[in-house]
C-alpha cells in the first residue's frame, strides 16, 4: 500500500477556550493534514461563520514557524488549493453540529512525491490549534477537534521541500490610504493572498488596488484592482458552491457563507411536509446574507459565489512547476502596496499572507 490515512489526534470535545498542542510524532512524509472542526449550535440564530471558532492554526518546530494562519485564512487557502469547498455539513440550527474540514497542503496536490512535510527533517514538529468556543456558529458551548494525516506508506519518496504558509501582516485600513509592506525575500513565492473581510460588504468595496513592485518600482509585477486579478491570473478558480441549513424567520435573519463576493442563493424549505411559504434574500456580501420568510421554518440555502472568506489569491507562474515560481531570493527589495477605497474605515482590516516553497 503506497498511502494511508492516519489519526494524529482522536476526536475530543472542548467546552472552554484552549490551544491544543499536538506532537507530530510520525516518521513517514505527510502530504496533507486534515483538521475537522465541529461546532455545536445552542440556538437558532447564527452570530458568525462556524470557522471563526478556530482562531489560529500553527505548525512549529521549536521557534521555527512552518504554518501560521487563522482558521478563515487556512480554509480559504485549502479551497483555492483544491478549487472546491470540501463536503462540509452546515446545519446552523439549535442542537446540531456544523462540521468544517480544513486541509493543510504541503504539496502541489495530494500525494505529491516532490513536495511533502518530512517530519525527520525537524526536531520536534507540533501542530497548535487555538479555539474560541463561541466566536462563530449558533452561540455554541462546545467544539470538537479531530486531526488526520494523509501519509506516504510503502511508497518511498524523497521530497525536496514543502509549501510553507505564513501571515505577514494584519493592519487596520483607512479612507483611501496606501498601506506599504516590505515583503520577505527568503523563500520563493507560489501564491500571495490578500484578505479583506467586513461582513455585509464585498471586499472589492474596500480594497481599491493591489500593487507589487521590485526595487522601488524598477519592475512592477502587477498593479491592478482585486477584481481584475480575480478575473485574470486567478481566473482558473471556479465559482464556489455550498449548502447551508438554517432557521428562517419572518423578521430578517442572517446566513453566514464562505463566499464573500458576487454571492447568490436559492432557497427551499427543509421540512417533512410541503409548504406554500416563500423565502427571500438580500444584502449578500462579505460572507453574510440576510433572509426573510413569510412563515418561520427550517430552510436550506444553495449558495454560490467567489472570494472565500474575503481572500484574493494571486498565483505566480505555472503552479505545477516549482522552477517557474517567483524566486524572490534574487530580488533586492519587494514592496506590496494595498490601496483602500474611500469607503474603507479603521474598523476594517486587511491580512497579507504567503505560500512559499521551503526546501530542506
């Protein structure tokens, strides 16, 4: 057998905020870690997306950080990696569990023999998962965590490195301001991500332009609106689709979605009997849409759109060819300029993070 799926951390319930530290005490190379987050609803009204309960995902080797993203960021990266939302279970209802699955991908694809996490290359690798029990979902009082590892078994591989992910910056926006960031030049870039998430507002309404330039504008890599980048170099990403179950009321209620831009939904009652009641939605933006029904009922929403959790992906080169990625190690200086729109406020924020090739 060439591959196996192993349990690194058996399902465990948590009723208080915690950072769980999990030793990666295996020897075989790992192609992917899979985190399962379960969030138990304690009421029918949702306050935020369930993934908000997973506040931080880190993979460290002592003081060496190999992966460090929020739950929102980690799930968005995984969605872009697979070009589809995983088969999550999203019942935002009292007494039911929302289940989210987030992959930490170390290779270009599952079972990539060239890029994988080789635990033998590190002294004490640990996965750290931080929970804020009631930050998302339906006022939960309990979360569950499970961690699986997709590992190489009898297939002998010698990976040259792995894909490393780190948040570089998290800052408050301002009206029409430029935020300049000196970008790291230590490891080649495969992807750059810019996230802007304000519930109820599409991220393109707050981010006006994104520019990346070398050596004081001697060479401009790109200088475009986020929508242009989404429709151009990231155009291979398909429209994302998910199903969400929720309690629709006669007064406006909120449905929290993974997609943040150009979101649309079709609704149907989720009942055992036929009904003539109708459901309408409005204000679909920024990972949240409002819904209202002629009669209170359980409903299912079929949601479609783009920009998961407000994250724009900017890929570099042929994504299957490591030699074609952006080798920033040969660059003197590299600066990112994110310009805000006139509608951006200091209560809005932006996160910048990277996917880099780190060789052993």
